[in-house]
């Protein structure tokens, strides 16, 4: 988390949390969802405005975390902005390494990196949902493999790098892997 964000939290500790205004899609793109967008339909059927500003995306990436419930948020200065997840908290890129090349989190010729640019560490297991989407449980948490990286991921699966994919129902994933897809304010 940025030092300026930590300072803002100290200065204004009681800023109300924000819900529904930010979302992460299956490609790792961020969307702003203003009140009219939220009222017009749920995410991801109605995504909202794609965030394209590189410095804003980098700021979100540096200040992206999960709370004790497994609800993911962006700490925007003193305000915690909880977000909706289309599939999983991380969107993973997979690439084949060239002969002799090493990379962060590299395993048997493949590198896995989160949409935030974060090294996710070792892949602990791989999972397939009923739609054929591939998920990797990593040291950093659960992530869905981006569709554009499925060729490299399929080669990794075929080579046994991550073990045999296990079946999992999409609806069961949040409870099984400890994350919240659509956070709401805590009751009370």
C-alpha cells in the first residue's frame, strides 16, 4: 500500500466504505460503475466505464487487497472501495519462458503473473469450472487464467507442471477459496 494512502487512513480513519462502484472483469480490466450504471443492470452484464488511464490503473494495482472476509477492495486514500469480481480476485497471465530464461514464479518453463503485475509465487493446484475456465491456486490466492493465455496454460497443464486439473463448480469457488465476488456492507 502506498505511504500516502496509509497517511490518509490515519488522518481520516472513519470514511465510509464504498460498494458497487468498481469491478474487475475476467480479462483483468477495471470498470467504474456509477449510480446510473448500477441501476441499469448487474456486473458483468453491464460493465460500466473501462478505466484506461495507466497511472490510475497502477495506483489501483498497488493498493488492491482483501479484508478478513475475503472481500477485495481498492484503498483509495482514506476510502475503501469494495469491488465486484466477474470470476476471481486475480486474473493470471501465463507465458512460456525461452530456453535458459528465468522469471518470477517460474516453474518448469512457465511464468504466472497477476493482472496487477504481482508475482503470484508457486502454483499450488489447478481447477476447471463447468464452463471450462482454468483457475490456478497460487501463493497469492486464486486467479483465473486469461483467455488469451490459454495456449501457454494448456501446454503447462499437459506437461503436468501444476498437477491434474480438478473439477469445481463455479458457484462453490468463493466459499472453497475464501473470497467474496459481490461484497455488501456488514450487517449491524
